[in-house]
C-alpha cells in the first residue's frame, strides 16, 4: 500500500538479511510449489482472455476474487506460518496465500513466472493522519468500525496537507534482492519491481480528516474551501507521481496487477508506442480514481467536486479505471468525460440493467457481486448462482464484463462458502462463452 492514513509507514532500513537454514528450506519448498503452478500453460490462456476483455473484445466474462478475509480461511494449517525471521515470514505469507488461492479459489487467477522484489520506496505521505475511534467485533479481523475525529474545520487547516517526498533506499532494495536470489535460486527468477498501479482516491482521505457530514455540508455552504482542499490533494498526488517518474521508480501494470477496484491490467494498448523498457512513465500505465463517499451526491456535484479535479490526474495515464463502491449507473454520461476511460466499477448498489444499457460495449463493466452472500446464517449456493446468472444473462451479448468478488469481511469461518462461490462463478462464466 503506497499510503495508509491510519499511521506513518517508516522508511525502509538497509540491513543484510540472514536466514536460519530451516527458514530457507520452508521458503524453497513453498516456492517450488508456486513455480509448479506458474509453469502451467493455463496462465497464458487466462492472460489472453483478460487482455481480450480489456481490449473490448471479450470472449467470456472474467472472474477474480480479492480482499479475502484471510483470518477465517485457514484449513489444515495451510496458512500457518512456520518461519522465524520476520522477513522470511512475510515471504512465506505471500507464498502460502498464492498456493491457497490457486488450490481453492483460483477463478481467473494468473500466477507470474517470476518472484517480485519490491523496491524499497518510501513516501512521507500527506503529513496528516486520521484521528479515529475504533470498535472491533472480531479480534482476528482488520475489518473494524471507525469514528473519525475532525481535523479539517477551517480553510487554514488545509495547510495541514503536505506534499509527499519520495525516496528510494537502493541499498535496502539490493539486500532484499540478493536474499531472494539466494533463497529462490534455481526455482524461479527474481525481478525488482517499482511502484506499479497507484490507488488515487483523494476523497477517501479527505473524509477521514474532515468528517463525512461536515464535508458534504461544506460542498454547499463553503464550496471554495472544498475546492481548495481537493485541489491540494491532487497537487500532492501529482507531485509525488512526478518524483516517481523523475527517479525512474515506476513499473508496468499491464499484467496480473490489480487495476482500480477491479481485475487484472492485461491490455494491448499498454505500454503503448511511446515506451522505453528502461524508463516507465505514467502514460505507459493504468490510472484510476473514485469518490466512494459520493454515493448520494448529485451528478452535477460529483463532477464539480470530484471528477473535474480527478481529470488532472487521469489524463496522464494510458488507460483509466473509475469507481469502487459508489453507485455509478446514473452517472455514466459524466464518466464519458474521463480521458482514456476503459473500465467502470458497477457496485452491488447499482441497477445492473440500467448500467448495461448506459455503458453498452463502450467500456468494461467491473461488476461487484454482493459479498453479503457469505454472511448469511445458512450458506445458500443456489442463491449465489441465481445472482450471478441474473447479471450475466443481462450482460450477454451486450457488454464486456468482469465479476470481481471483493470486500469479503466474513465467510462465517466456513471457507468452503468462498470455494463453492468461485466454482459457481466460473461455471456461469463458461456457460455464457460465445
């Protein structure tokens, strides 16, 4: 995560990584399993289908599962960490979750044929953290209820929002790269990866500092202040992006990188003709934005206080994705003003028939089935199938669609619910092929 408004992320420290022999053996065994998965020819075909979808030439709906409640998913200790070293445990966690998802809920998952070594990049963030009261219902889950205490009350408080400063600790990157190279030698190659897709969403931050009701009211009573705050946020993100570009820290996301709140970024239009493999720039990548808190905001105000500002960011990218949980089925005309728009999020709170009618085959519909299906007292797979079939039957022959199951806060500690949903979704997607 590039930014986390809940706390300051400390800069990386350069230190040699020395692992116990047992940790190395655990990682190599798991890495071997991932390598076997990655070598399957199936990934080439799945990547091709994702690319066809994002090229607006889809052959069938695509299915992907993300934001899983991992705290409820452990079966037979498949996710239980065994390494001692903290760095090794982080590696182990990623490997185990990759193996688990491929085994139980793969859907249209694509596994890379190399291991990523994230470059040790740090941003000082926006200089202001959320002041929040938290209520937890499950101590093992990071899904909590939050009450945000107001920090932006007057125009002068906007100055609390600072411009980020980006640094790259090359020595820390090299230590991690050498450690991964040693551990995974002969299994799969290791590649250094910089900043890939950036989750640009100014309003997700502003309401944590401003307050939801207060920000909504100020759009009416103090519009100049709201414009100033949003503009300040966009300036901060843009300056940070300039630093990434100038320091050559960007990496491509037209691969199995998640784009926006949707699926993978495979696309023929990227990285584009103006591309230097040694110097990735924003126009070689996907951009995205959303304004989730604008669910009940009119189209006119959505444009005025969000999209008009977002355009400055979005126009820098080769392709763009818009939306998350906010219902957008009544705002498609506004979204058509976004440059290089390719995918639109259609949340469970949208009228799917209206969305399909408004979007047609002009963009990819990134449809989000409702994860509440997993929270019912009794798991009803036939209801899950009916919901999926209803959406896909509406879309059939009219649009390009991906089903993205996300925001899964609970499966009531019955992992098989998600496993079965994945199987059902793929069966329904294949049913509509052609």
